[in-house]
């Protein structure tokens, strides 16, 4: 069954209002029941009631040192000048750590403080030169735990350390809250099961279902359990039947993935309203705006957007706190730090944005470079070091002005990150991999803003290194003229990374019969360009001027991408016929290539950074045969001068 109707977000709320409404509604949700589990299987569970000790620990007076057990009163008066004499087996008894204290003793003198004055075989004569005080070096009964006292209160989350305490207290079983059981229903006629589908066989329009697996693991990380139902196509009746069955079962929460936006094929809100109540349809946050929150049979139901990043934000902001509340646990507070954006970042008024960023310590401050903002870019989360929340009442954040970021990685790791900002090149991925292979402590973070953007990042102290390939049209040299013009007076090093082939990336077998730059002005050719400030864009404009061509005559000249691989993908998908890029990108996607020139791709870094341990590690790898061999295997690269210092100031 299908609908032709489109929804609007009549119940859209701000994130703060949505959280408050969900918090209020949670009082009406069916609470978790309890169960009894063995102590040895209780780690990670939450106690539903207090636990009291069954026995004391220790349950006897125990020696805390190796030595002799004595009655402290018998040692009074002992000194260096007037040693006290004791008799082994009579008023002194040898003990080891943990031994039961002999009757009528209440102190232990360490063995190193005992002198054997005379050994009479069956009985030794011992001398001590200092008195003991009562209960010295003795663990008394109940020193750690006293029988009947509280070991842990209700709502306490059991850790592995707690297991030791519970067993020591004589506890064999504990009452805990049942783990929240979540039913996940993936929906969408476009979805296919990743386990049953060869990715090479995917047809246009088909999408591998990843969200249900990701959400399942997120639930598990919060202490819940999941059941993933089979994918259901866009059919209201089938979805409603599955959700109704789940709501009548033993599940505590229901997820419907996909189908939550305002499109005509999005049925989640309809299903929830038919079976229960829609509390919220739409939250003013980005990503995650289409989320639906409802209630069926006193159980929370979430319509989770189909885009992966939207699903993550919806889970972390709304669902995770609810699961923790059900388990009577606080939602963990974000670890935050002050960061400085590497460039101005606009944002939409009226939407609270969760901006994923890469972070690194440059010159004593943490700099933040934004990652792709699309809700479908799951790698923007896997690569992110932090998240900047841009409030819904501002239009963006300023460059190099401090803002707060929530950390996704420890600061210790971020401080050991080489921040590379500038032109994109595939060799930077090879470099990042080899750095991690060589050192578990150091990593490389690359952000692609073009060669000029990289130079400006170095100038403003927002990067350790910039990849650059800026052609000087006057003499055909690379980079140095631009560095001298835009970064005068700075102490810098320019290191050659690779020579690479630049040219036109075109479809396999050249179906449009392209031959040279001049062909780009043909009416039947759609071009894909690089962004202004990139070395490739500067090269293109130089070649167009040489050929006497007007950019306005090129269809698609204003269509821009930020990486060579993105240009290659545009051509592979058929959205463009040609783009200027490197041979390695064309080879990677089995596209054809028309060479134009060989250019120099170099790394620029401040002199003080050049001498750092992190940078010396990177330079050592650049000089290695392993790096250069892998680079050459990509195709279109030459490494004759790789690692050479081209210029210093």
C-alpha cells in the first residue's frame, strides 16, 4: 500500500523542548522489570535494590606482614639500649601475610625488625628493639567489609571491580534491572541486506542497510539488547503490523529506521499515529531534523532518519539519555575543550547544528577543521575528533575565534595529531596509514581546502603542514612565488613530496571523443571544476587563458568539488563528462585520462614545526622506500626528488 500524501513538520520542536517533552513523557513509559543474575555475570548491569554484606572481610584477624605475632603489651619498653627478649612459640609466633593471628596476639612485628639472639633448636630466643602497638600490621575482622553493612545502593552500575567486592562480601546473586530490549525495524524499498548482497551487484537506487546494525551496537553500548527485524519495503500496512506486534511483545522501545521525513513515501509518523500517539515530528537540529518521537502501549517509539549521521545525532541527543534514564543512570557529560576554527563556518538560522570537526594542537591551541556536513556522510563521524554545536540563533562561527567542542577522542591523542590543511592528494592517505603503522601515538589529519587555503592556514597558525601545488604562470615554477608573496617574513620549509600527472579525467573509452582543453567548450560536454584557490583551479584557468578560452563558455565551470576523487566520482556517475585532476584518481576508478602536464606537489611547514618529533617522523617516512614504492603504485606519480628540501626562509 502506498500514499501520495506529503507531511509537514506540524509538531517540530527545538532540541531543548524535545528533550524536556521526552523527559516528561518518560514518566508514562512502562518501567523495566527486574531479574536475578549470578554475580559473575553481573558486570555492566544496574542494581534494582541495595546489596548488604553476608560476611565480613576479612572474617578473621589476619597478619598484614611477614613477621612474628605478639601481644603488644609484652613488647612495651623495648628500645635500642634495652632490647626485649621473646621466645618463639611461646610469646612470639612466626606468621606470613594473610595468616590467622594466633590466639592472644594482637600485633605483628615485621621480620626485618626481629633478631634471632639464640637458636636453641626447638625454641629460638628473639630480640626486638622497638615496641609494637595494638593491632599494628594486623587486618582486623571487618576491616574492609562488615557483615550486614551496605555494599552498594540501588541503581548502582556494577563494574568489574564491584564483582570482586560482591564475592568478597559473600554475595552469589544480585537483583538487577532487565536490560532494555529494543526492536529495530529497518524500512525502505531501497534497502538491501548487506550480508545477503554482493556489493558489486548493487543496482542504482539500492542502499546497503547499515543503520540498523549501527543502532543495535549503540544500544548495546548503553546497556540494552536489540532484535533487528527483516527489512520491510515502503508499505504502511506491513510496517504497522510489525510495529504493532513488537509493541504487544516484551520490547521496551521500538525504532523504525527510515521513513521519518516529510516525503510522500515516509510512513513512520502515520504508523505511530495509527497505533499510538505522535509526540514530536521534527526537531530543529541538523542533522537529525526529521526524527519522530511517539508512544505505543506506553512504550517509546522513535522514527529515526535514514541518513546515517542524522541517525547518530538523533540517538545520542534523544535516545541514549532515555535508555540511561530507564536504567536509572546519568547520561555521561560531554568532555569539552576550547577550539579555534580554521575557517569561517556559516550555519542556518533556526537550526541547531552539530558540526563534525578534525582537531589538532598547533602552537599551543586546539584548531578545528570542519568535515563534510552532509547527513549521509558517515565518514564525517568516523574521522571526527570532536563536535561543535552551533546554536539555532546564530548564522555561523568566526574563523580563529574560540568556541567549545565536545571531544570524541582523548586530548592526549589530539595533541599528537599532525594537522595538514591544503590541497588534496591521494599520497596523503598513504602517508597517514604509514604514520599509524610506524607509531601508535602519532596520526595525520588532512583537510582539503585548496592550496591557497593551506598557505593561509600556515600564516594564521592553524596547521602544521600545507599541501600545495600553485603554478607560477610567469616562469612555470611551483609554490615559492606564492609563499614569498603571501607569507613574507615567516621562517618556513618547503619539502617536495611528489611530481604528479595532471590532466583531464574522462569516462572509460572516451565516449565523447575528448582530446584537449579546447574541447571543454563544446555544447555536449559538462565539466566538473575544483574550488577557487585550489592549485588545480589555478592551473585550469592558466590553461584556458593560454588557449584563449572563456570560462563562461564551459558548461559546468561553476560546479565545484574539493578533491580529485570527488571529481573522478562525478565523472564515473555520469553527472559530468570531464574534470581536471590527477592520474591516480582516474586510475583508482578505472577512468580514462588525457595528460596535460607534470606538476610539483609540495609540503609547506613552519621551521619550528619542521624540527618537532612528529614532523621528523613524517619526513622519515616520506624518505622511506616503502612510502615511495606505494606512491608509485598509485600511478601518475614520480618520486625522484621526494623528501628534498626545495626552499627555506
